[in-house]
C-alpha cells in the first residue's frame, strides 16, 4: 500500500516544477514510439520548448511546441547535410480526433493536455552534444564563429588571450595551448566557411547558436542540431516558406477519458478507494507501469480541480459546490479524514504535521467529477 510518506518522497525527488510539455511527453512518448516503429530508451534532456528522447534505433524523438522548428523540418527531412541534422519525420498529435488548437489562457488553465500551441514530434539523428572543455569553449565563442563579419584573426586573438585563464575551461595552461588552440584553429580553417554557407543556403541565421545546440559527428564534423524559433528556412527552389498545414497529423486515443470512465463505473461515488488499487487498475487498463499510472491519476485530479475552480468562479455551468471532483485523502491519528491538496502537478502542498505519518492514501471521486467535462 502507498503510505503518505511515500507520496511525499516521490515529489521530493523532483527538482523543478513540471512543465506542461514535460507531463504530456512523458505520458504519450511510448505510444508515439510505437507509431514510428521504435522503442524509447531514455530521456536525453529538456530545453525551452521541448524534450528529446533516445530510441532503440539510435535516433531521437523530439517533442516540441515550437511550430517554427516543425515547419523547418518539412523542408529538411529526407535530405543529407554535412553540418546539420538528418531529419526523417514530423507530425502533430491529436487525441480522439481533437487537435491542439490555440485557445485563450482562460480555456487552458485546467487542462495541460491541450496546450496553447500544438505539440509536434520530430524524428531525427542522434548527435552527441559537446562536453567538457569543448562545451565551454563553444559557449564563449560560438557567436563569433558563426558571424561571417567577424575576422578570423580576431577570433584567434581572443582565444589565445584566454591561455592565461585555462581554469575557466577546466584545463591546464599546457592543455589549452596544445589542445584547445589547435582545435579551434582547425575548426576555423576547415569548417567555418562551409558551415556558414550551408546555413545561408537554407536561410538559417545561427541566432540561437550556442554550445547546447552543437555536437560532433564521429569524424569530428561540427553539427548544429536545434533549428527552431529564430530560424526561418526557405525553399530555395520556390522561394517560399513551408506551410504548417502540410504537417501530417497522427491521432491517438485520449487515455484520460478511459480513466474517467473506469473510475466512475468501477468505484462508488464519495467512497474512498485505496490509491494503490486505483494505480494498479489504471496500469492494467492502459498497459503502462505503476509510476506512469500514478502520473495519469495525479494529472487527472489536478486538471479537474482547476476546471472546477474556473467554472465555479465564472458561473459557467451547473456546478453548485466547490467540492473537489477527484482528490486524495487519508485518515489522521484521530481517524479524521484529511485531504491531500495538490497545489501544482509538480508538488504537493505539505503540512509539516503530515510528514511523518504512516497512513494509507485513498482516492475519492464526487458528483462534480461526473458533471464536469474536459
């Protein structure tokens, strides 16, 4: 059984508030992988607009809300480049045929599954990001490197001066002189011009070039792998920009509708059900592990709480009470029921007196859960 201190521990391990795209991607990424005939191995990292996952086929599925990047991939996919990623597919996602159309902030506050912009999935090559001193040197000099109006000699002068501060890059003075300077000199001589020319042909400005967007192929070729919001790629043959309407759409069933139907038919209204049982039932229903089942349940509870607050305050429906639709609860030492308030999806509002309790957690659904629809 899940105890309250287990419930707290799961959230202590989260270092930052969960973002909408993060929750959505984690819950649906395995099924997206199935659509692309591959399996997800692990998450690689998260940036400003999305999350990247490594697949068994050694490719990356990127989940992003950046429409500009999705449009760019339309022109880049199935083409080979020396200094840019090879892209293979891009599509947007709908649930039960409902697309992620733009909505007002008021409409979006209670349901992360339908974010402000569409969610795009991009299948592309995996390029290992820069690490160690390479990451640090490119973090300092990438802007100068990709600016064709900056003189080559000036760049090398700036780098050479940094030999007095080798610790800035985690190396010794000798390593800086014998490794970093020759490395960057070689990059400028043999890769800079062709890199910039290849980018110009595509309409890439390199405004977002920095160490986190750069990697190297096994042969040492530098690669730029995040062509997003600041780059507007143009079809050089037709001199036109790609149309986002041409991005294909993939439909998946909405898991949350299945969960609501299960809860309202399998469990009695207003009667507490052990959290561990609900998680096991969701796991069996959706064919996912219990950790993911818990995330589904947590987000369902959070979404309906926000939906209730929104409609109750705006008097938009027949909701007459503020009773939470779907919530977690437990019994305190005096056998009194206490609610576990989910303040945000990423954490629980923890009362100090609850921290050391060893009580079972229960789930309760109310009439408002049945009345409200998301």
